[in-house]
């Protein structure tokens, strides 16, 4: 199952979201900060789910009879 350009685009988008999540977590130096406790984990989860979706996604086969 080779990847298509959409798979790569989704994977890059997921990696960008994961990178933003880690950057936000590192930028806020407080342990009890709002960004590091709530926003960053949501971004990380969304990014990893996006990467999984990019790996699993494949186009629908067009039936040619």
C-alpha cells in the first residue's frame, strides 16, 4: 500500500501539530500553567491521532466494470 500525496500532507500536518504542542509545553516553564496542563496535551493527542490517520488512510477504490 504505497502512500499518496494526501498521506504525506496529513502526516506533515500531524508532525507540525505535535511540534507546536511540545514547543508550547517547553515555552511555559510553570508546572501548573494553563497551556502546559490543558492546551499542550490536547495538541499532542490531536497530532498523534492525525499521524495515525495519515498512515491508515487510503483512497476508496473506484470500481471499473
